[in-house]
C-alpha cells in the first residue's frame, strides 16, 4: 500500500518525505487555500520535492473549463494528477482527460456506483472519502470493500485511494480491504509509529544500559 500525504504544506511534506513515508501528495482547494500562495507555483514546488504523483484539483464546474484547467495543471509537471469532482460535468471532463493521456483522480466519491462509473471511463485513481462517510453515520469500510470487490470482478486498473482518513485504525482497515493508496493528513502520519509500549520499552533499555558497569 502506498502512503500519500494530504496537505499542501511544504514543511509537512518535507518532514514525512525525509522519513521515507511519502509516496505521493494529495491537495484540494481547501488545503491549497490555507497556504495562501500562487497555486500553480506551489504544485510545481511540491512535484519537484517529491518526484511522485501530486493531485491538483480543478475549480471549474463545467466540463470544457475543467478540461482546460486540467491541461494547464498537467503542463506544470509530469507528476501532476488532475483531481476532478465526481459530478456529471466531471465525468465528461474525465473522458477528455483519458483521451488526452492526463492522469486523473476522481474525488468526492461516496458510493460504489460512482467508483464503478469512473473506472469504466478510465480514471487513474478513485478517492472514496471514508472519514466523511463515518461522520454522517455510514459504514465507510463497507463502501470501500464493495468498491474493491467490483474492481476485482472486472479487473479495473483504477487505483483505490482511501481518502479523508481520520486516525491510524482507518489506515489499517483500508489496508486490510485492499486499498491501493491511503492519503493521510499530517496528524495521522504523526500517530503511525506511535505506541506507548515502544516508548516505554526504549526508555527501559536505555536506562538499563546506563546502569551497566564498565568491565575492569
Ligand atoms: C483527499 O484527496 C482529500 O483531500 C481529503 O482526504 C479530504 O479529507 P477531509 O475529509 O479530512 O477534508
């Protein structure tokens, strides 16, 4: 399973990249707006930093304009993956991107039929937003497992990118169900390696080592 980082913040991307945890980056308009800088330059810098897939989202809502934006974003770097909302106009833009060879990430997916449709058209990634489903009392992992089953039934090549993850258990569950990628916010990255028994165990080892008397 690949780990993407769900942020547009360069310091955070550098931090986890240096720990060899980052296989790619996802951004969205809300995350990009937080950085308050020129979006295209920011995406270029992120691509240069990670040299791996970087999702950049269009903000138009009509297919023609979405496709024009997609072409501009894709021209920034070969690492750019264009994120399109899974709405009817987004589907039309997806078909044009597929024809033009532009990698895509279909976002705001909440049910298996949306995932089936984008795979049929040839999306590179599909992003089911798992945490947002849990937030409204729906079983996000059930949705993820149905998407996996459908994709396996038809051997679709679209990669399942588990998104909107809120905690480490989401990551474990998504891995068990066969998501190809998990995109994690920095808060979840921070918790991945954290276990109290690891911390206590190391403290004890070092304390015991400190008590050792040097041989005469
Ligand atoms: C994924 O690509 C999205 O940017 C992200 O995972 C959304 O997460 P949120 O529901 O925490 O905003």
